[in-house]
C-alpha cells in the first residue's frame, strides 16, 4: 500500500504542470502586489472560471480525464499575464476560445495552437476590446532572475530547454550585434529589452508547450531559431512591439510539417 501511494505521489510531483502553475501564479501575484494590476482582479476570476468550466465540459464529452483542469489553469494564468481587455465579456470570450481550440483544432493527436496564444489573437481580431501590453511588466534584472529561474525549472521538467535557449540565443545575439556592436549603444539598452517580462514569459512558457512545438530536437532548434530571427526583424525594423504573439500564431500551423520531415522516436 505504501509503495503504491509513494509511486502515485512521485508521478504527480513529476508533472511539469505543477511547476508551471506555481511559477506563473507567482508572476501574477507579483503583478497584483507590485505592479498595480489589482483593478483587473474580477477579470482574472472570470478568466479562470470560464476556462475551468469549458475544460470540464469538453472533457466530459471527450476524454473523461478531469485532471486536465491543470492545463486549464495554466492557460488561464497565461491569459491573465498577457491579455488586457476593457470588459469582462471579452476576457471570458478569450478564455473560451483558448480552451476550445485544444479540442477543436487538432492535427496528429496534438492541438495546433498554444491555447493562450490562440485566445489572445482571436479576441484581438474579433473585437476592438483586447490588446497586449508588453510594457506592463517594466524591466529589471530581478525580473529576469525570477522568470528565468522559474522558467528553467519548468522547461527542464518538460524537456524543451533547447527551444528556449535557441530562441533567446538567436534573438538576443542579433539584438546585441545591432544595438551594441553596430549602433554603439550601451549594453544596458540591450539588457533592458532582454529583461522584458512579456519576452521572458513567451520564451520560457509559451514556446515550450510540448503539444504545439515540434517533437524532434533538431526540428525544435530550427523552429525556435526561425522564430527568433523573424521576431528580431519584426520588432527592430517594423517596430511591432507585440510581434511575438502574432509570430507564434502564424508559425504554429507549420509544426505538423516539422514533425513530418523530422521524425522523432
């Protein structure tokens, strides 16, 4: 009996979703307590409630696996951290779109889009009441450490550290070459941009989703390198500050092609 309980406990604690919930929750706590997000508290409650209900309804008619509520919590945290809306209705709509996409838009037994990313893009395109605010986090070395340390623990459990390191290495390297080496700016300008909370959450949590990234290691490295290059061009030459959100949405449909030509064991 003891061995069975111990095995179940070890299995549960090995679930990387617990790490995601813990650290994404700490970032939301940081925003509420130190960045003045308390005015959006009711919207956050609406996002969580609608996500959980939508997840439970779809699970009832499909998998019957109600433990998947953990995934709904992760999506809710992602929406709460990145999406800004003017009304509660739009926040609920984003949450329903996000969770529904996991069940309705699937290829090869994987959902095609990162749920939070899909929900954000959907309400931006369908309403005039949603946006992403990259500057809401500010930037600091402390934030880099908090997000980086928490994110690293999570992706080590998920097995997607190559995706994050490649993306940050390519994007950060190109940015350093342009800003510091070519333009001669102080390295603190580069550090300021690399310490942006939205960028770090994107790198450590959104693009490491095992269900929406390529299965093969080489494919993930190529995929994340392309993402870093295109993000660098879009943000530095076309000045699209929310480019990361749009690029992930556009590149996600190509994941099945990477899985097809880079066959993983």
